[in-house]
C-alpha cells in the first residue's frame, strides 16, 4: 500500500475511533473534564524541553529553549485560563428575559498542526478541544509526525488515567496531503482547526466542513517619537520578539517603522543588542535565499538563526548576532523583505512624521498580513487610536508582538491560534479558545403573550 492509501486509511481509522470515544465522553461531568485538562497540562510540564528538542531535531526549525517556553505557555497559561472558563452546561441565565445559554460540544475536531510549532500547537488545541467536551484528531505536518505523536501520547495517557475513553485524543501516524484531506472531509469530522501554510488553509475551507483557520501575518511595528526616552527598552522588545524561536511565529514583528526623531538612536540600540544592518547588496542576496522565484517563503530558510541565514546568503556577521535588518523605503514584491519572513529578519523604515509612520504601517499590513496583528510603541493615546485603524485583528501597544499577541504580556485570551477575520477570509478575528469549540443552545421561555403580535402589527 502506498503512502497516500496508508494515510487515508489512518485518517478513517482514527476519526471513527474518535467519534466512538466522543459518544462515550458525551455528558461527562465538567468538573471531571477540568481535572483531565489539569492532568494533561501537568503531564506536559516536565516534558516541555524534551518535546521542544524533538521538534527542532525533526523539523529543523527554531531552537530548543524557545520551543520549551512555547510548550510551557500552552501547558500552563492556557490551562490556567481555561480553569475559570465555563464551556459546558449553563453558560449564563437571564431571569428577566427568561433566556438561558447552554454550552454543548461540537464533536470531533480535526486539528491541522503547523511544522513551525508542532508540539506547542498540539498542546493548545488538545487542551481547548477536551475542555469543550470534544474528541480531537491531530494531523501534523509530515516533518512533525514523531514529535506530534509523542506529545499526543503524553496528553492522552494523562486524560485516560482519569477515565477519558481511549481514542478521544489522537494523532495521525501516517500523514500525506491526501490523508489530511480525508480527515477533513470525513463524515465524522465536526469542525476543523487549521493552522498551516496557505495551501492547507485553503484546503480546509474547501472541505465542506465548518472551519476555524488563520491567515498569514505581516506585522508592522511603529515606534513613535513619544518613545524617544525609552528607545533601549523598545529595541530589546523588538529583537527579543523577532528572534524568539528564530522567528517562526507569524505574530512576530516583520517591519520596524521609526519616526525620524528617534530612528538613529533606535538603530544604534538595536545594533548594541544584536541586530546586524545589512548592506543593500547583502539584503538582496538574503532576499534571494529566503524567497523563491514565485515569491513563496523558501522552506529551507524558515526558523533558522541569523548566523545560518547570513552564511547561506554569503556574508559575515558579528558573533552573537540575533536579527538581520534590511533598510527599506518601499513595500511590495519589488522589495521582498517587506513581506512576512518566518525567520529573524526585519525590514526597517524611517518615517518623516506620524502621518507617514501610520501610512507605512498600513501598507505593511495590507501586503500579505490582512487581519493579523500590528504593534505600536507610543505614549500618545491619540496616535494609538489613529494607528488602530489598520486592518488588523490585534493592535498591541508597548509590548513585544509575540508575547502580547499570544496573550502573555496582555490580557488577550492565551492562544496559539490568532484569527485574522474576514480581512483574510477567516470566520473569526479573536484569539481562538475552547469557547470557539462549543455550540451554544438558547433556552427561551415565553416573555410576552404571543397573540400580542396582532396588536403590535395589526390583524
């Protein structure tokens, strides 16, 4: 049997098993489900580094320490947030209007897992799906099957020890495009959570099943003149966020737009903290390596260190270089480094004034990042309000993009799936949580005599 047939068979087998487990799990006590979620999170915690190392070794993307942090964020912060959230049973009741809302699970979740975050995304999606009373089948990228299987094994074992039916939490062990498509289309699949490349997201939306998917991010970071006294801290936030896990997060900064008043100092502070500003020739060679001739991100250069990228492009950088920076004046494919880059590479623009800073930021978002996120470092609320008009689902203020967007340094819901809204063809612009994985039933009593309709509107 060839790989496609094996993958299709695996998809059918796992989703049927998940459906049977879901039928057994239906009606489980929400308090027991909460204990299962806690147990899964606790089981992941001591394994976070090992799973991160497995992910790096298998995919070749990112670095172990940052993947450890990603795993812990999803195991601990997500679980901590879920602890106080009601997903099943009575969500709310209004005695005046005589309406109550009741949460019920959706069924079997098909979870598409990206190669850039193959373990942390599974942790987040499994916790969210089970909290909502669902079964889940994870479909990892072919380069992330081994670490994905191990992550699911750890979590499923912890849940099953508390009584979760076997098969409630699964991972495909044979993965091809055709097998993942079969999982998405299968009659037992209830909803799809799609995180991955543009092709996979399009396939999810074309599956005929309800789909929660996210789009690409091209995140501008506008540094306003009002931050002139805090340039060093701003520089550190930008570089830390951009080089985190070697830039594999789509919510990390992609372009810095600096007001002229502080641009020179910001450059210097970034250099002191590990940014290397490329010459125009070096930037062109770098772009030629990062992007293919068809303007796609070259998979070989995703999630690589700044040093590795410089070596590939044929130029030298100082030791301990964290991020490569290209000075730019234009936005668009004439300058590829103005696009999303899933590695520690930044575009850098200098703005004459606030109006130009806002305009450049808006162009960056509209160039491949519709609906995702935007960052501003600013002490002027009126400027923040003006910046917030960019077509992004998250506007993050005075915080690193990755920590703010995923809900660590802000009070956004902790999530590793950031909706991009109808700007980019997504159904949701929220940080996706377990609350997006339930059906909400309304129970409504009669609140006024039904015959009054004739008095109100005439016989």
